[in-house]
């Protein structure tokens, strides 16, 4: 009876060892997947940072162009006001 009990204990220990091995394999696979995901995320972050910098430059350029156009429009409006005054004076004579 003692031998059977010893064999049962050994079998139980064997089961635990196999479960531990399977758990270790699963953890290794998950770690490798997480590492691959991290590499992919770093690569994506790098390209997104580059895209962000490009878009910031484009926005700065567009804002600069807008300011230049605004100055030109204001100058044209000022010129039209002067012309309107001159036309009003000429018509009034």
C-alpha cells in the first residue's frame, strides 16, 4: 500500500511538473508576442511623430500664407476706400 501511495505522489508531482512546463511555454509565447507588439508600436510611434512634425510645418506654412493674404486683402480694402472717396468727390463736383 505504501508503494501505491508513493506512486500516487510521484504521479501527482509529475502532473504538476507538466503543468508548470505548459505554463512556462505559455508565458514565453505571451512575452514574445508582447515584445513583437512593442516593436510594432515603437515603429508606429516613430512614423506618427514624423507625420506630426510634417503636419505642424504645413500648418505653420498655411498660417503664414493666411497672414500674407490677410495683409493683401486689407491693403486692397484700404485702396478701395480711397478710390470710393475720390469717386464720391468727383461725382459730387
